[in-house]
C-alpha cells in the first residue's frame, strides 16, 4: 500500500511546493545519473528520460515504464486524470470502468524509475484487472528471472544496463510483463513497476532489489528525499511568505539539477544549469552563481566537488571548460574558426567563496595553482592589448546578444559584432585576481598574494579610468581598437560595483540613478538588461527592437535572473562599502521580494518556477523550466540576514532587511560550526519567544552576540584546528616568472 495516510508534516518540502497539474511535464526527483526531461500524462512513466545528458547524439530513455490496464476486456483510457505534482513524486488518479487507479511516480537517488500503482474496485461487482508492463528503452531485451526483462546500450562512451521489473505471469514475453488480479467489490491491491538503470547488470539488479523489497517504496523514497533537505539545507523563514517559499524552492532547484555519475570528466558531484532544453552539463557561465548558492549546503563535498570537476578538466592553457562525462568544450589556442569557444567568467572568485564557507587546506593548495593558471590564461588570450581589460570574444559569453556589440553598427543586426572590452568581464577578472591573492594569502604565500593584489588594483584602476564616462556617469564597454565608448547603457555597467572594483567616491554613485529610473532599467519586473533609451531595446525576450528573433538569448531589455543576482550584489556592496543615500536597505529588501515574486508562474505565489529570462513588462517567463543560472539563497544569507564570509576567525553579521519585521536563519554550516541568526523588531506581536527582540547571533547553539536593533555585529568564531598543510613552497606555480619580475 502507498503512504497516502502518512503524516504530511514528515515531508515539508512536498507540503511547501505542492501544486496541482503536470507542471510543464516535469518530474521533481532525479537520480545520480537519470532524470526526466518530459513526462507525458499517461499511465506509467512515459516520455523522454535521460541518462546523464540530453545531447542529440545521445540515446534517450524513451517511455521507461509503459503500463496498459484492462478491466475485463475494456482498456483504460489514459487521457483524463487528476494530477498533483510534488518535489519528491507525481501523483496521478483516474477512475474508469469502476476501477480507481492511483499512481505515484518517482526516480530514486540510485536511478530506479518507479511507478507505484494502487487499484481499487469501486464498482458493484468483482472485476478482473490485467496489467501489461513494458519499456520503450529496452530495444534488445531478454527475460531475467520470473518478473524481469533486461537490456542496454552505449551512450556518451558509457555502457548502460537496465532491468525492468513488475509482477508477471509465466507466459510473459521478453517485451511485455503480464499480470492479472481479481478484485472483489471495495477491494484494493498495489504493485510496483520499475526500471533500474546502472553501468553494470549487477548494479542495476542490486538497486532494483533494494526498492522491490520495501513494503512501501514510495514512503521509503520520500523519507530519503526529505532527508537530503534536512541534512543539507539551513532553515529559514521571514515575514515575507513569498521569500520564504522561494528559499525552499531554490533548494529544490539545486537538488533537481544535481548529478553525481562518478564517470569520465564528472567524477565528483556537479550541478547542471538545467535539465531541460539542452543545458544538462557543467556550464562555466552559470557555475560561479551556482557555487555561490550551494556553498551554503552543509555537505562540503557538493561545493568542493564542483571545484574539483572544473579544476581536473582545466585546459592546458588555463581556461575552464564546459563539462560532459565524455568531452569538454572551450577555447583552444590555434584552432581558428572554433564556433563555440565556451564561456569564462568568475569561477576563481567562486572557488574562493566556497572555500571561505567550507575550508579545506589541501583543496585550497590545488585551487590556488589552478586559479593562477586561469588568470595567466585570461591575460594571454583575452587581454590582447595588455591593459587588464578583457575582451570576451564577441558573442561567446553569457550575454550573447547584447546591444553594445552592435552599437558601432547602428544596432542594425544582432550579429554585427565589434571587438569590445567590457565592464562585466573586466570586473569578473578583477574579482578573480582578488580571489587568487586571497588563496595564496591563506596558504601563507605573501609574495604571490601581493603580486595578485597588485594586479587587481591595476585592473580596478583601468576599469575606472577607461570605462567610466564622466559625461554620462556610467561604465560602458569600449572598443578594443581605440577605447571609444559603446554608449549603450546596459545593466552590466554596474557590475564593477558588485565585485568591489569601484572606490567610494560620490562621482560614481550616480550610476544607480539609471538603475532606479523607470525610463531606463527599472521596468515593472526589474531589472532590464538594457536601458529603454537604446534603439534595440525590447523588454520581451526573443526580440531585437520590434524584430522577432529565433532565440531567447537577448540581453537588450528582458529581465534575467542572472543579471538580477549580480545587481543585488552591486546594491548590497554599495550599501556596505560606500557612503551614499541613493540606494537604501529598504529598496534592496523590496527588490528581493519582487525578484522572488517574478520567479513564480503568472504571479502565483504558490507556483515557484525560475526560467531563463522574463518579459520585464508582463513578468512572463521564457525558456528552460527550473533553470539554475542565478543565485538567490546566497543573497538572502549574505545581504538580507547579513552573514559575511571572511578569511579570518571573525564573522560579521550585518542584515539589510529593512522591510521585514522578523526572520530566522538556523543551522548555517560555516567553517566547521553552525551559525543561527534571529531578528525581530520591537513590536507587540512576537514571532519568537526564545530570544529577545532585536538581533541575536548564535554559534553552535550558544548566543555569541546580541543587539537590541538591526545593526552590524562582529562575532569571534571558536578555534578549530585546520588540516595539516601540504608543502607547496617548492612547487612551480603557473605565472611564477611574472611574479619574479
């Protein structure tokens, strides 16, 4: 029997995010290698499932568990059913010919695709129910035992073995498992039909037996699925219910996009950019924001695994590359005409950010060398005129179709590209240099740290000297050949603030006037990626001005969660590091609520769904559902709740939540300890009675700091002995010759 009567409070992630309907034909749970790309509204689990990736040259798992039911001689139609979607499973119910059929569909963490089915006779007479179970994935198959069919194939240079299991009569074939049951009036029975997918027949058999022997496989699965959230995710709630719900949705987003195949180039846990629409791989563009987010999961192997995957596949010239199990992608020197050199952003800065939260001395040693090699590669390949301002190489960057590239061609076509040095990529490079310096400093290598600190200062100075237009009061991209401004005001002109490359000078603060102006970047669903004043502006994705295009990758006005994530960083750092009054904590807090509301469907607060990009006028989302191309929970931790990671034994807590009456953040794993932060304004309606009104910081369950109002607190962290360091003093470091000079 199923767990329909199990107390729902056991599964809070399902309670918080449950919704009615097919939810764009998605299935919430995913395995280490297997996931659902499209689930059809049919009996069984039909549709397109994938093994590790979804490339066109790969072999999909089509209709992995196909179920046909007959009541007597009458087939059950599969078109009408009530469907309820949960993060852990999908529930489907239909009643025909007096037979109620309830299905619970899920994928286990060890890659078993399950359909737990319950039949109930609601008619006024006994019925015979016949069930045929097959799998479209088993092209060449053979019987295994009484109740199984086995088969397999190769894809992505990997061997795939599958076993389908369901109750079967002796006359079942090697294609279809048949069973039959008599049900009296009011009688119920249940069965499990499942397809196990693994790299060997023995592993597939082992996983299958583990789930077939459970009295209630669904209940066991839901408990294991919920345990991932309980074990990994800090707990958070606040006075804005939409933000609270978004917090838990973002952790679902991380779990949904997690893979751990332990194969080929992905030998450690990795978070994909998405599992729909061709994004099922490690992408260097989104990896930094993903790392910023998942570093707050308690299991350090998740963020450390991301770092190791990118370091282990780092190219010989030093750039990081997109990852599949069987290949990598990236710019190869000397290979002219490479149509897709890959993306290169601020992975080194994200590496260091993750290691601030979960330190690991040995990993830091390897990361410092990897980050150094990356910085040297960027200087060589992307800084052709040696001014520390980077040219990303045209369209091959996150912001593919940005109007600044077409500025010098009167915006006539989105493929008219000018070689530009851009403020976003230069700010990323600055952040990488600072992070590399911090890594060497953490290893006690002061000479290397000073060298990269010096480079970072020169990079920041170059950004302010060459990209700041005193006339317009904004950072612009510049033409690489002569330094002329591409006077197209894009939101990425504020990215230098996000990474601390701009000094505290009133001259620069006015740039945020454009961000907050409804005539420029502040659309009804902010923020526009390009000012309304640009001739190519369109708030609607897939348009260049009024001309419709065949791609949503337009950054000429649509709202992108990616950009919003970095703009929150810019506003937050402006509030903390600059003496200005234009951007306030109230504005930032209100925007975080609006940002959360946008990442819902049709402004429905009960249906969170993050897409690639949004129409800034209507809030309509476009592109891949459950798209992990941004950060949000990281911004909640660091800016709204105020926890600022640091290299030393002090931690600063400085909440910027002006607009919330209360919040509670508990169980944050930080440098081997657990931090909790509770804030409540001094009002008569108390949210909590276990702490005093005001701001309370706890470390390992003990109050470490308190203030009666929202303010900045400095907390001394307890000492924890680090791992012994490996001697790297004699190791050659990429770029060492430059350091000597």
